């Protein structure tokens, strides 16, 4: 999932276009991209889309960002998105594992009522100081598939300058380590300036070097940039495959750590190589 393209829930004419794009996933938004007066309209459009053959036969991951658990919209959102077409539910403004428990109870009830198995996993947004502090506990919840950064809410209310890469790096690193400890993926948030391709590429590159899975896109023009940044290069893929071949040979000889080109290779190097190869296959 190198790229995830956001689509406003109240713009159903864009759903099919997003599915036809080069994005690895689409994320239909029922939260910030939909004004209060159009929430019901957006829910109806999303429900219809998820039932469509277009959605049910798509090879892309379809994600829906619902409104936050604390809002009056959450339960209704969950009832209309209960569908086998849905890959993940994106939960905004998560601040604790207890909130995940409460959200999952409502999600599971909606899926059972729809005659579906209650196994949906969630992408939890980290977009507040409290959420950042509790990121490990959130990530360790068994129904959390990954953590996603939300820079606007995390920085804006506190006067933290988004344009300073040190600020971005610090929260990227914290979220990546929380995800790593829990064994789930970390996903980068959106870059707001759609005309600044260099800025998008630089921020995405920083996320890539930290091991993030991909980056959210708020405009189709950003999709190609994300795909480019998060696709492992040919040389990197070849080196990773060579390391894995050598690791299999060493294991066959009863060796754990081994030398490759004069460098000692052990488990962390092998895991990194496996990640590179798996990423290239997904791409």
C-alpha cells in the first residue's frame, strides 16, 4: 500500500475514478471532508458504492475513514460500511486502547447484524499528544492493523510548525517505533500542498527511510510520487534477494549469522531484506 488516495464521501462521482487510478488503496472519507449537513448523503453514497460490483471485484484495498468514536455519527457510519468490500476502517483521533475496545464492540455488532463475520481490522490515527503518548498500547490492540499519522491535528492546535522537518521526523520516529514494537505497519499522513511535489517527495522519502508502508494522498497528482518513493529500487531488490539466498544457504549449513561481502549478517538484516522483497512484490 504505497499510496492511499483520499476521496470525499459526498463525491460519489469520484469513487470509480479513484478505483481506476494508480493508487494501491482508496480511502473514502466520512469525517473532515464532509460537512455536517451532508453526512447522511455521504453515508448513503458510500453504502451504495460498497455494495456495487465495482467495489466487490476491485483488487484495490478500500478503506473508509469514519467519524470519531466520540461523535454522534460513529455508530451510524459503522452500520452503513459493514460490507465484505471493506478492507479496513480508519478511526480518527484515537487516544487509547480502551477507545479501540469500545469502537470494535460497535463495529462487530454492526457486522454481525449484517450477517458478516466480525473480523474487520482498523487503521488507527495518531493525531493528538495523548494518542502519541499511548501509541504503543493502541498499536498492540489485536484488531489494529496499523498506525497512521495525522499532522494537522497533532501540530496545528499547539503552534508546532509543520514545515520544520525535525518536527515531522520526531513524530514519525515515535509512531514507527510504536508500530514496530507491536508488529503492525506505520502509515504516513497527508501532505497538504498539492503543488509542492518536491516537499511531498522529501516528506515521503523520510517516511520511507523510517520503514513506513506508504503515504496518504489528497490529490491524484500525488499518487505517482508516493508510488515512486515507496517502491524499492531494482538494485535494492536484487541485493535483498541475494541476501535471502545466502541466508537460506547458511541456514542449510546450520549457521545463524554469516558473512556476505565482508559484512556480518544476522536476523535484523534478514528481516529487512524480507521486507524489501515483499514490498517489491506488492508494488
